[in-house]
């Protein structure tokens, strides 16, 4: 009886292993393409590809910004062709990522992929504009304005994929987020309180409305001071002075919380980056929780804990 149960368990594991292997079947070319795109440390070619893409992105940002000047030094048809060529490269890159991605459903949930798709879309706006090279803002319509303003931003966002430490910044904000809501509430409360005081002590010819007083409070609290509006009475100057001093002292608290959270995250950066990369690889390799369970069942059971693997087997 025991031998029959053991044989059934062995057969079941073999079937599970075959199912898992079939679910992971991919062509060698697609696997190499995916590693080149996603892991710069996988090969020298992958590292060279990442450096070339970073260089192309940087050059394209500089040229896109220079072309927004009223009298750009490069405004002939070759400039437009360069921009089109860059966006075609971006389109080919994101299409290659889509084709080689092991999990198509999760592909469109990745914010980096969304940014890459958006960075290639301006080629459609250039088609609408008939690939015109327009100098000066007066001759720009809405599509031209979108090209000039959004293209450098989208290309700059493409750099995020190449910064692993960006996850650390997000982690720090996530840690500090627990304390930030109450700090923001007190910040707004202080601002509204001093806004009311400014509205009361300032004459109507200087502060016509409560919104004007709120604007004065905002530019004072942030220590910007545009100069378009300022207190005209001694009482108003005293209120604004106290307000600037109090807000500057208070701002040190939430900034200190965020700075301390980032410092803690940075100390644990190796562990966090390892977890992030492991999670990414598991998501890319395993399509569902059922497949993950199947993958674990391949490994032998150790006592009552069921399917499990040790550190040596994991590595």
C-alpha cells in the first residue's frame, strides 16, 4: 500500500514537472532577447545595448530641447528625420520587449513599459503635422505644442528603467507615507489660520479677496515671495513674519521624516534590491499562482513543511 502511494506521488510529481516545463518552453532567441532587454548584467552585449540606449536617450533629450528655441540652430528637414528615427528606435524596442516578454498580461501593468510606449507615440503627432519643422511658438497649434513640451519629458522618464535605485526612493516614500497625512493636515491648518489673519488685518485695496490672502500665505509659507502682493500694514507684516518663521520651523519635521526613512532604506538597499529583482524574475517566469505552486511541488518535501527548498537549491 505504501509503495503504491509513493509511486502515485512520484507519478504526480513527474506530471507536474512536465506541465511546468511545458509552461516554460520558449525559443532560445526570445529568451536571449528578453535577457538583453531586461538584464544588462547577463552579457557584454546586454551591457553595451543599455549604454547605447542611454546615450541615444540623452542625445535625443538635448536635441528635442534645442529645437524648442525660437531660433534653433538645427531646424531643417534633417532635424525632423532625426527625431523620427529616434522614435522608430523606441517603437522597435518596445515591440521587441512585447514579443519577448514571457508574461504578456503583466507587460502592460509595468509602468516602465507604459512610459516606453508613450515615448514612441509622438511619431503619430508628427504624421498629423506632416513632418513639418516649425520655429517660433506663434506658428504652433495644439499638436505642435504637445510635441515640444511632452517629448523631452517622456524621453527623460525612459531613464527611470536604468536606475535600480529608483525603487529605494519609492520605498522611502512608502515608509514615510504613514506619518505624512497628519503632517500635511497640520500644514494646511497652519496655512488657513494665517490666511484668515492676513485677510483680517490687511485692507481691502491690498487684499481684495480671501483667495488673494491665500495666495500671499502660500508664497510666504514656501519662502518664494513673488512680490506681486505683499503686506502693506504693520500688523500684516508682523503676521506674515511670524507665519514665515513658524512655517519654516514646521517644514523641518516632515522633511526630516522623509530623510530618515530614505536613510533607513539606503542602509538596507542590498536586501531591498535583491527582493525587487527576485520578485521581478518570479513574475516574469511564472504566469500565475497555480504555476508557482506547481514549481514548488517539483522539489521534494521535507517533513511536515511540505514542498520547500533550501538556500542552495534556490541559488
